[in-house]
C-alpha cells in the first residue's frame, strides 16, 4: 500500500470519525439506556405494523435447550410468494444471549494465512461493491417428522426455513483484499456473541458465493438475525451462517468447534456419525392447505407450497393428490432463484373424498426428494430414525379427510 | 482418513485459487491493518492440532475444585445431567448416541468450548489453568483420561477421543456446482 492511499484513508477516517461522533451525540441525547430504535418502534407510523386483525406470527416449540435462547418457527402456512418478512424469519440460536451491537463500534477482523490482515468498519464494508441475492436459510434440524403438538402444523414441523433478499459484500472480495496464501483450505468464522460462536467453512465455498450480509430485505439485518453483519452460506445448513460476524481466520484445518464437531453430526445405527454435511437436500412442502387446516367444502382450491435445495435451483416440483400414486407437474413462480425458496402452485378440484396431498422436488443436479421410506432405505434404517436425525428432506404427505380436516400423514 | 482427504482437498484448492485469482493484491484498499497484539488477543480458536493452546496446565483434582465452584450449578453434582442440568457425560461412547456432548472427536473441542463459552454466567472468564483443569475433570468423568494425567498444550492434542474413528466427514471434498455424493442424504 502506497503513502497516497494512506493519506486518502486518513482523510476518510477523519470524516468518518466526525460523522460517528455526531451519531453518538444523537444517541446519548436520548439517554444511555434508550437506543434510537426503542423510540422509533413505539411509533407505528415510523415503522409500519401489520393489521390488528392479522395474527401471522412466529411460534415456539416450547422446548429450547439451556444454551438456546430462541427456537421460533416461521408461519409458512400464512405466507405468500418467496420472501419471508424479516420479523418472521425463524430463530434458532446456539448462543448465550443476543448481542446488542452498535454498528459504529463493530469491527470485522480478517487474519491468518493471508498476506495482509485487515480490520473493517461497517462503513468500510458498505463501501465495497455490493450484491443482493435471494437465499434461503434452513436449520439442519428442520422437518423432523411429527414435531410439535400432534405433529400437524407445517409451521412447527417445517418452519425452520426462511428466505430473504440479502445484501452485502462477497466474502471472496474481502479474502482477495487480504491475499489468501497458498496452503490455506478453510476459514473459521466467529461471532461476537458471548460464546463467540464458531464455525468452519471450506475455502472453496468461502471463495465461491458466501456473502457477508449487512442488509436483509432492504433494511439492516435485525438483531436476532445477526445485526450488524452476518454470513450467509448459500444452500448450506444455516448453522454455518455465523451471525454478528466479527472475525474470519484463514487456516489449513477446520476448528472442530463445539457446534460443528459432533453436536450436529447425525448418528447412524452402525455407530458411525456423519459430520460436515454442508449442502441441504432438495425439499418441498405443501404449505396450504396443510396440517391443521379445514377445507370448508368441495370445490376449487389452489395447492401451494415452497421448494428449495442446496443443489442450486429447483428444476421442477410435482404434486400428488393420491398419496404419491400419480404426480403432475406444478407451476413454479418465476424467476426461480438458486438456493432460494421457490413458490409452486397447483390447481385442484376437491371432490369431497379422502385425499393425500404431497409434493416432490427435483433440483438442477437431478437429485429427487425421497419419500421417508426411500430415505430410510438409503441409510438402512427404519423411518423412526428420522425423529432424532437432522437433514431430513423426505416428502411430506397431508391427509384430507372427508370432513375437510387435514392431518400429517407421514407415519 | 480425514487427514488424507483434507490434504487432497487442500491441493485442489490451492490449484483453483491460483487459477481464479492470479494477482491477489488489494483492489479497493479499504480497511486498516490490525496490530499483532490485537490479532493475538482475538485469535483464540483452538483447532485439533492445538497450535493456539496457551501455556498452563491442569489436573483432574484441580478440575474437580473448579467444577464445584463454577460448573456444578448448571451441570449438576456429577455432570450426569438432569432435566435442568445439561449433561457432560458421555463424551466418548463406543457407539455415539444423540446426547448433547456425546459426539466429540477431539479433546481440543472440549477445551475450546469451555474456554470461550463457560461458565455461561461469565463466558471467557476462566484462566488457562482453570480451563485445562476443568477439561481434565470432564474427560476423567468420561473415562477418557486417568486421574493422574496432567493436561497442557502438549498432552491435550494427543488425547485420542474414543469415538474419533466413527466420524465420517461427508462433504469435505465438495466443490462448487458439484452434485452431492449418492446416498448422502438424508
């Protein structure tokens, strides 16, 4: 770096510092205990709120573990299109409290096997060329069969997936700025929560499409979703998408941190444990009508749902109304984004007889979503295995009874 | 096995990195250079090789004291776990079962998590000696080490966790755009 750049940067930093002190002054005048956002959120017009008749909300399974602050699921059955409103994004935190971070004070440190270790402020991250991309995030424990009361709600069984438009700078841009040295093969990403949540990501993925995201659906990422900056690792289990990102170390072996070493490995009946399962399988779920709904009578209904895959783009979704005996291709909402929720729609005339509705996703790699029986056969297990295993992407059947009530018919 | 697969992945990586990014000079010249001290303070993650382990040591006996003072409230008197207490046992079953903490392939993983996240009321507050001692106690409770063993930067990475060979790294060799291995899911 030449002296010319140093002087440019000093000038910028001086301006930045002046701006920062202005901002700090503004916050302090409100009172040290009252962040700006409190004052703003009290006013429904300053930040609009849904209708008081609308009860589209996240719900809890009510069984958070001691290290999990929040386990809230997205109300998939109540949503349309492909974007999950930020306030309804699922939350599953393996941390010890949600950090309350002033972006002006936040720094991202990048170091390790690089030519130039660098620290970035949020202002600097925002000066890099930005990209906006629609990506899903899905918890690898999503879709365990029959989860929640009666196992009948698409929200409680499948609601640990959400989809947002994320904006930020590609991690590859930042890594190139630091100059990755030969021999490096992984990055370790660390959050600034109390536990300094840690995950390892292969350098190939870090240099491919991994995003350092500061905005979600057009506004700053919300505190529970990683404010002021987080990783989004497209198509991969969301435990890799480190929130409140504060450090990237370029290394030559994975950290084997607590939440990646074994806690998230799936154990098979033969005693082997499957670790480092990054990409999620092709999955589709009929969200409406679905478990817990009741059809008021025979006649026309639109069957709709979401499909997504860690393999890239959803190529097709097929829908069956007879429990999988016959399938017909559903209509996909365009454009189909890679590594994103894809909305499918299917016209259906209910004749009042018992029916079993289910969908099947095929992705651009040609991988096909299995039935639970097919999935069990692959691993040589009984279907009950999936009650405790993660990464389950089996087909979800909903049974429509003659009285119009709908229940989970997976097992 | 994991090591050799890792090495293979590394070799492929180096190759592709040098092809896609021939000149990795700074393009945007944003950011500032952190001091060596800042990096040292922040660079605490301990990987299986144990390179980042600090000086210090701890015994099982010392660990029992640390445990009684700082861990027992949450984890229960014997570390067995209850509905209210998060269990510490077993870390090393011959056949892994899905119990929290039962799937740890490296002793460094225990050290690192105790160091960064414990005790939950004041994460990161333990001294290196206390972390070595607490780790020794937990590993002793799990029949991984002997009561007379001393843990330090040399001995800890050499502990062989009983389950290590039962871990299959499924997608270590994954490359962008590649189809997942057949039978990988679910």
